[in-house]
C-alpha cells in the first residue's frame, strides 16, 4: 500500500476539519475524539495552537491500514 508524503500538494488538496472527522468516526464528544486522535496517532496537521486539520488522503490510507479485511474471528 503506498504511503503519501504530507508535504506533497496532492496530500494537502483536501483538508478535513476536526468536526467532520469526529462525525465521520462516530464520536459524540470532543474529549473522546481528541484522546483517540493522540492515542491512535491519527494523521493530522497542526496549523497553530488551536487549529488542526486532517489530510483526507492520509486519513483514508490510515483507515485502510486499520481495516479488518479478514473477517471477525
């Protein structure tokens, strides 16, 4: 599986907000979401002290790498 360089223009083409990623992953509260982001090393970019974005390509690659394609045992 190819990995994307976060400095390439394509990797930064679509940046997702924390709110949209939180909803996409099914979190209802910010505290749980941010704990998950830091604990699981979700790919993100800190633009400043209060603004973090998620490159869509890197996030999709991260999710694909974590997916369970072998079924439940």
